[in-house]
């Protein structure tokens, strides 16, 4: 509430002031993290560009071409995998107001899910061979979440 009388959004349909949903029965309203489409799009683009840069830089003189190729493939793969995962993790973390917890969980989710997918799809015999790639993806996911720190609101 922004004033003593409350804003129009703080009123129930019968006109009484809504005090929020109690957390522990003590009348304390629950706080939650909210994010809009702009924050989601910005985080996705930051993650896409960062991941493309990380994968392109080791290629030396061919890096610009690899960067464009990584952007193109990353866009398609990211729309199907990374974007839904980021939205799902973000929605599940709405009750958690600590932004550092969000970043840590994004790192964990964006490391473990790709590790599992790579393990299922890769002809490699050892899961640990794919760990560096999964850690890079997890780090980029955490960096993308950190990039929208100021775009989310804690209500």
C-alpha cells in the first residue's frame, strides 16, 4: 500500500481494504518478485548474446562467423529450451525475495538441465566430459538473471 487509505488495487470488491495474504497468520502480507515481458526478453537476449560470445571467442579469426552462427542456432534452441526454463524457474521463485537466491537457482537449473539433456543426446560415455559445457550454460543463465536485477520488482 502506498497510502494509509490504500490504492484502488488494495481494495476488495466490496470496497474494504485488503490487508494482503498473511504469511504466518500474523497479518503480514506475502512479498513476491514480479517480472514483466520486458525483463524476460532482456534476460533472454543477454543470455543468447553472452553464450554466443563465449562459444565464438576461442575460434580466433573465425570468431565473427561462429558468433553469427551461434546466435542463429542459439535463438532457435533457446526459444524452445532456455526461455521456457527461465520463465518456469522465475515463476517458481516468485515467493523468494532474495535476488542472490534467484541467481544461484538459475545457475543450478541452467547447469543441471543441459547436463541431463547432453547426457541423453551425446554419444559420450562419460557425463563429466560434458560438464564444462553445462557449467558455461549455467553461468550464462545466472548472468542473464543477474542482468535483470533492476527490472524485477519485489512487492
